[in-house]
C-alpha cells in the first residue's frame, strides 16, 4: 500500500499536481509514522516547488520520528543539509547587470514610493551588493508623518548620508515645528528635495536655523501650508517680513524649483542680484490658498510692483505659477522671463502637465483662473496672440469678461497651429465666445474640455464640428437638449478615442437619451459618465447596458454619481465585456452586492473606488484584482473643487 502511494505521489509531483502528491505523502506518514518514506517524499515535493524552508521543516520532523538505525535516516539528514544550502542561496542579478539598466529600469520599479522612516526597506537588506548599488547610484526618498513623529526614525538616521528627497507632513494642530526635530536628527549631505506640508511654521528663528542646516544642497523646496480655520492664526509668523524670497534664496542658493503655498506674501522683499539657477517658481499668497474662505481670495493678492521687481532678477524661469487675482502682469512677463514656457495665473492646484519641450522657445502652456476671480479677457487674448506660434495647451476658467467690444480686431484670436488641448470652465456668454474663437483658430486641436451648464451654444457647437482631428471630448450636456451632443459625436465618430460626459436634467419625467449610438465609434477606448439625475436607479441602469453592449472596444470606464448608490445591475452589465481593463466607480453610498459584480469582469486589472466600502469587501476585491485603489468620496470632491 505504501509503495503504491509513494509511486503515485512521484507521478503526481512530476505532473505538477503538488497538492495531490503532498496528500499522498501525508497519508503515508499517517500509516507509517516511523518510516522515512513519507517525510522524504514530502520534502522532495517542497523542494520541487522551491519551498526550501518547508522542506527543511519536513526533514527535521522525519529526523525526530524515524529511528537512527533506519537506512532512510541518513537520507533525511543529507536532504536537510541540501535544503539548507538551497535556502541560503540568493540570486544576485543586480551586481551582474549593466549599471544603466539597473538604475534606469529596476530601481524605479522596486523603489517607486517614498520609504518609511520606521520600517526597513527590504531591498536594502538583501545583500551588501544590493545595498551598495542602491546607495551609490540611486538616492533614497523618505516620508515622515506626524502620526509617527515620536518615533526614532531609525531608517532615516541610518541612511541619512544617502537621502535625496524628504517629505515631512505635519497636520498636527499644535505649535510644535516637528520638521525641525526631524532635520536635526542627522546630517543630510545629499538632500536635494525638501517638502514641508502642514498648518504652519510657527518659530521663524527655528525655521531659519533648520534651513541653514540643509539649504546648501537643496535644489527643490516645497513649503505647502493649508489654512486651518479651527486654529487661531497658526501661520501668523509668515505675515512678517522675516521670510522673504531673498531670505530663501540666501539660505538655498542652488534652488532650481521653489513652491510656496498658503503663506502671506504681502512683504516678499526685493531681490538685488540675479538668480539664474531658479527655473520653476510657484508662488501663492496665504488667503488665495484658503479654499474654505473664497471671499478673501482677492484681498491679499501679490502686488504688481513687487512681482515685477522679483521677476526681473529671475531670467531663467521656465515655469511660473502665481496666485494673482488680476491680469496686469500678462503683457510684461515675457519681458522679464524670456525663457518662460509654462505660465499659470491664479490656479490653486499643482497641475500634472506634460513637461514643456526644452528645445522649443516660447510659451507652451497658459492657465488663467481658479481663484473665483473676474478678469478682462482682452488681456488673455493679447497674451494668446503674442504666443500664438508656440502655444500647445490653454486652460481658462472663472469669470472672464470683455473689457472692450469683442468685435474689435484686437480681440480676434490669431491662428493657433500648434494648439493641442483646450480647457474652458465657466458658462458666461463671454467665456463661451472666447472658447468658440480659440477652437476656430486651432485646426489641429485634439482635446477639448469645456464645463458649463450644458445648454446648447450654437457658435461653440459649429466650431467643434469644424475640427478635423478631435480625439478627446469632455463636456456638459443637458439631457433635455442633447441632440447637438449626438451630432457632434457622430461627426467625429471616426477619430474619438475618449469621451467624458457630465449629464444634467431636472425633469423627472424626461426619458434619458440612449447611448446605443456609441457603437458607431470604432476607436472609443475610454468613457467617463457622470450623472446628476433625480432617479438614479432608473437612469443609470439603461445607459450602462447600452454602453456595455455597444462599446465592445472600451478599455476604461468611469461611472459616477455623488448623491446615491450604484444600483443593482449597472455593474453586472459588464460581466461579459472582454476588453475592459479599468473601472472607476463614484458613489455616495455602498451597495456591496452590486460591487462584487466587478469580480465577474473577465480582464479587469485596475479598479478605482470613490465610495464607502466595507473592509471585508475591499479585501475580497484586492485578493482578486491586481490593482485596487480606494479613497473616500470627500477626497474626490476636494479634487473636483481644485480641478485645474
């Protein structure tokens, strides 16, 4: 019996049916616990699987159970030694590969996120060769948060000589400047990038001393402060003239990039000498960054005279972001910053834009607005025309108005041959007229993102219809008058690959439009559908079934509603969809029964959830889907509010 089981176990193992083979080996051990056969079989199977430690444990169990005078005892001892040697082996591929491949390919993958100051990074402890190559050729990035601020931060201190980037996040509501405690723990001779986020820096002298410790090596400095309305003026120290741009550049003479947010900049001081190294400057006053108090957004704007005095000493700027509430600087910025390629006025959010082309001179990205501000569009058109030969991306928002007649020749937009992307946010007639003119002047426009109330604007519709290369369309549509959207989509059916649609309607009895026409878009790969209906259950199910059955080439789909749950059947519609690899769901309440239907989508690889989800459900999803990202809905609402 034992011989037959042993023979079958070997055959099963040779056929990679390891579980069945191990079951037979366990049966042998149960029938003959003092025989070496069952232990040797199980150990061999574990070694075939590469499970050397399990094999060692099995051989040791055998040595404890089998009499020493049995022939198999010696075999158990020898196999145990072999398994121990095999377990001690490490495949050192890093020290054998070309250094360029290791630094540019492998390290960015295994060190893709910031390291913890408390938990050891396993890749630094594989062997000395790994650690040496990582430390000598790839700077370490650490992040410290106030939740573990009382710790010793052993890993940060241990590898301080090799720290390239350090992020300190302190949203603890106290008057303690924890960033200083961190930076005084060790010497950081290679620190290039320093980010400090929190509610404020309270002790100016301490800040000055701390900056003197690390400032000489810094090339990137980001001081990002949020105004906490529950704490009495926590960053009042910044209202003084002690921390000025000259002060920062004095302590950090090698800065290439400087970002200051949530700080009072009314007294920034004057630069007396040029600073040619600084190429990127993001400068926001304190109140313009207070998203909770928009009524004060314009009350502390960066002064025009102060900014011109600063800019004339920063001739190498390539990217400039200013929390301005006006457009007075527009005509003269390039006079002081001739190398400027990215200009953002008023935008509160760090934008994730493509890097500007270093080989191309002239302004490539222009963004105006996002401070709930009113400004003359005449100045914007003037700047657009000034750089019409180089502009590739334009973002305009808020409440622009025509100071003079829009019919005047100076307000006509020149040809924009290179313009690839246009984003317009704001539903006034003046803003829509400017959007229409920009589109008419941009024959090679590929992406359009226009957010307004969804009412048809004939001039804008005709301008979009006139484009020849439209690939991506993001727009608001009123369901009561949606035919124009259908006409636009069908006109560009051959080229559209991405559609982002926000659908409005206020008539409960109105029937939702069908989405079956999307089957006529052969290149459509990404669809974002956000709905604001009264009857969410009725309104989402039918469109999702239309989309699932019509868009067979769809690879990415986002379904959102911030005032209800995703109803039963809306996700189940995609159970047989073969191409869908990415799904985003946005909802204000949970429906676990419907959510688990995502497990039936055959090729889903990425799932993003902005909705309440039970921990048990989230664990199931993460066990089955390779990439699951979960964030509360409030995070999405903040991002929407700060949308660039």
